[in-house]
């Protein structure tokens, strides 16, 4: 399993999109362990959304797509609208073999 995640830094009203196989460790990294990184400047980060996917390849494609949209509105839609997440899944996940 892999995750695409959306973080929010309330004090700075910034969003961050990433992907990882270990969500809890990655969140710890963003909030405490990293130094001199984009996310270290805007702490604390709050996990707003995580989307579980089957593999890293799918997660990377989803992450790049979300970042490529350069749209705060799209990120907010993913956070608040499960149907938007399902459309994103359909775009990148292979159909299950049956």
C-alpha cells in the first residue's frame, strides 16, 4: 500500500501534497525531523486527506497530477468531496482483475 496525502499548515494557510508508504513516519518527518526543507518552514502541518492506493507508481502519478493542476480549489475539493477522490482514483488506478 501507498498513500497520497494532503497536509495543511494553518498558521501560514499553505498546502503540501506528497506520497509515502508510511503515513505516520512521513508526518513526523514533516513536523519534527526535517531541516531546511519546504515543510520545515511552515510547521505545524495537519493531515487533511490521505488516499490509499495499491502501489508507489500510482501514488507518484496521482501526486504529480494534483501538483500539476496548481489549484488550491482542486485540493480543497479533494479534501471535502469524496466523489472527487473517486474520480481521481478512476483516472489512475488499473481496474481490478476479475
